[in-house]
C-alpha cells in the first residue's frame, strides 16, 4: 500500500490530497524517470513501515519519496512518518525544479534526508521557505551533497536541526531561524543537548556557510531540565573528521545565548588543533566582550594563551575556553620525515618541536607529532607524521627540533606553511618564526 504513485509519467498535477495511516512510501515518483510533475498542497500523516516487500526501501518509509529532482514540490506537509518526511534517495546530479513552502514535523528520522547516496546537482538547488520541527533525528541530513542552498527556513524542536558531514563542496544557509524549542514552549520544555547545526571537521571548501541567520533558546534551562543545548556543535561523525579542516563560515549570524553558540565532543579531538574564530564578538560569552576565539582546552592548544582565556558556561564548558582579543593562526612546520604507503608500517617519531616566545622566554612548549592517515574512495593511501600542526597567537617565536628520547637538538631543515589568514590583526607570518641554528 502506497498512496499516490507517479509511474513513468510526466506533467502530472498531484494536488490537495490527504493520506493518513498508510504503509510504505506515500507520495512517490517511482522509477526515477518521471519529470515536470507537480506535488502541491498535499498532506501525509503517519506513514508507516511496509514489511510485505512492495519496494526495497519501503521499510524506511518517506511520506514524499523523491527519486527524480526534476519535479515541483510546493506547500506539502509530511507529519509523523516512522522514518523521514522527504527522502531524496537517489539525488544524483539533476537540477531541482522547485522545493518551496514544505513542512516536515514529528518524523521519527529526519524532516528532509539527502542521503545515503547524496545529492550533488550541477547547478544550485534551492530549498526555500520550509519549516522543519520536532523531528527526532533531525531537521535535515546533508551528507555527500553540494550546491544546496537553504533559504528562509524555520527549524525548531529538532534533536539536531542540520546534520552536516562528508560533503564534497560547501552548502549554505541564509535568512533562516533556529529554535532549540518552539517559542511557545520555551518556559517549560527541556532543551537537553539540542543542536542547531552539528558538523564534522572538513576542508574549508566543503564546510557549511551560514549567513543572516539567528539561533534562539539553546542556553535555556527551565526548572527541572538537565542542561542547555548548543547552536553549533563539532563532532567526529562516523569517524570521518578530515586532517585538513576549516570551521563553518559565519556572516551576520546572531545568538541569543552566546555562551551556547559553540560546543565540542571533546574525546573525539584530544590530539587535534581546534579553534573557532568569533569575528564580530557575537559568540563571546561575556556580553560586549568583543571578538576572540573559542579554543579546545588541550595543553598543546593553550600553551601560549595562559591568562588570556576564560571557561565557557554551556555545552563544552570543560572542553572549551574563550579567548577575547587574541589573534590565532594555524601553523604547519614540516620536517620531511616520515611517511609510508604501507598500512602496517610503524612510523618513527624523529623529532619534537620546541617553541619559545621571543618576547617572553618563560613561554615555551614542546610539541609532539601526530600521525595522520590519508584515504580516498578506495581506502588507504598513506600515513605520515612529517609535520607539526600547531596554533600560535600573535607574537614572535624561535623554534628548534629536539630528539624525543634525549632532548638533544636535531639538525634538520624545515618548511613552514599557514592556514588562511584570520580576520584579526597581528597574526603570525613567516617573519614571526625563526628556526635557531644548530650549535657548532
């Protein structure tokens, strides 16, 4: 039992229909060849799992099952599915003709699911004026996607409004509003860890971009509730955190609870260099405190920040520090050793890096290398620990390489690279770092 199935047909108008308590996918483009069909102002409620084998995926029922994006979805409502509201199961690379004014709520999985095969249109695909609320797993799951533009959308009461990871190119959110809970329930309903956007470490050109949007209520803890939520949360989703990464790009984004603007699942990143620039001060837990950086509270990240940072109060309070008025930049110091294309090889740790502030010799820290594993779609490529990956605030520094066993100075040439420049002034450059010569 499905509801309305468009089968190898084009230019069909499916309008003003109600489907309740049905089994399997409900409103369907069946074979993926159907185009120019219009699904408008339809309501699907309580879409349940089909266990009789009608289709391969009807045991994960979507109220709207989209197998071809070259159709129109306007003003539809998907409520109470045992799986997802709208499922782009075979997204492919075709254009999306129109997806506007749709609502997905109270679904057991996601309001909109763009997975497992992803959706990578060659041109921009717009999801406009939609509402996603009270979906158990999340509002929208974006995995293996690109060129997706979410415009003027409303999110509320989702466990996670946007789950974002493993995307080949960036996607964007503009003019959208995120509520931890719907405004009318703010005084009574528990937030308990709700996330606005949960994201993975990914390369800058893949990372989500958020513009002119607002996050509300993630710091709200009504009486009797366990704790707050977090607007932006960093998690190693499916163990797919990249070794070269940037953070979400924010522009004109507001948080009514800045102390709950950013959180981290700390145990996933104990050996990583993690920091997030707050360009305009809107994420500063201290109102009016000015711009700064959130920094993962690990010794190697905080080595040159003593006395410059304070603990945060929301999710990640023990794991994150906020450092106002500092200017951090990521630095890579490459020693040329060691790497291997053998997965079973054990790489030698040839050196440690001893860095000292040139303006205050009491500020010094010895960094360890971290072995990284590079993979592609076919699996393992190589492993290496050729470079040190560190974060340094504005200052001038001397560094040497030392033997990790004896502590003696090691004579070895290095090369220095930097992440992109932050927006703050005074960040470190090649002129800020000097490798001291070996003693004769």
